[in-house]
C-alpha cells in the first residue's frame, strides 16, 4: 500500500514557517504527544503523513487529560521552566511565540466589538479574570479541541494542527478540550470533569510536584474564559451545543 499524505494550505509563507516551527518545538519538548510526521514544507503548504482515525469523544477525556498533563510537564521540564506567562517565549531562531496575556486581551476586546460580550463592564470582568489566572508554572496552549486529536483503531492518539501555539497556565488547554467537548457533544457530568482534572494533575506532578496543583476553581476560571473566546465558533466546526452549557450536576447521567 502506498503511503498517504495530507496537505494543508496557508495564505502566507509566514504562516507555513510558524506552523512548521511549532511542530518542531512540540516534537522536541512535548514528546508525550504523538505528531504526524511533517514530510514536505512548501511555499504555502505543509504535507504530513496521513493518519486514519476518528476525532476525540467524551469517553476519551480521562486519557487525553493525562496525555496533556504529561506533555505540559515535559515541556516545562525541558524548556518552559524559566518562562513567564506575561512575556513571549523565543524559539532557537529568535522568533517568539505569544505570551498568555497579550493575545487573549486582544481576542476578548474583539469579542466585545463583535457582540459576544454585552458591554465594557463584562469585558473588564473577563480581562480581570485573565489577569487573575496569569500565575503559576508555564505550560503551552495548542488548541486542544476534539478535531485536533486523531484516535486510531489501535487506540493510538495523534495530535494534529500546530497552527496555534502560545504560553498558557497549567491546565488551560485541558479546559479548552473540556469546553469544546461540551460544545460538540453536550454537557459533561461534574464527576467526569473532576476525574479529568485529577488525571491531568497526576500526570503533570510526575514531572514536578508543583505542576499538579490546579484545583477545580481555577479550572472553572479557565472554562469561563473559553466560553467567551470560543463564542464565535458556535454552530461551526461540529460545535452544535450552546456555549453557555454547564456541567451536569453530580449523579446525572
């Protein structure tokens, strides 16, 4: 059987270079993540090995939470330990990838302009929440939504799409996965979210004890931010449920 490939097109050469750089950084510093091989870098395209599989589903959350905790712990150990959430990080070639605060301040202001926040009072509340969460050890964010995980018949997990990469607090990207699973499949029971957070913390703390200390209140802060930041995508990309969906109470099916 001839190998198959997937080619992704970009508008600019700069976007190609950025995504390729992110892929290389993740392959080096987030080794628990399995990435499709990047085979060809073209002027406006990237070509990867083809992976047969399905996107993530709700039942995959505990395993994916553990994988993210392991990957974030590995990245902190190998490269991110000295970084600050408020300062962009530099790749070896001197190019930076974004800090945690700046890109999200810009995005939240755009949500107000486009009507996803009701007024400036709400914007101020979200900016304050963003500042509140900018503390603790630094991880990375790469947009962990269900489509960005491919799970094969053998239950191997591949992580795809390296277009977006910024610094973020520990478990922020776990909250993105939880938020987008809710948008895709509907509300999650509270024990399911608690179990995912526990799996994440247990995996992260194996790299260093302080990495596994995210509590549920902090996770809920991240979920509140993601509810606003993902609002423009409701009804698109398989997101069929309301962004206002809340976790089901304990004991619910």
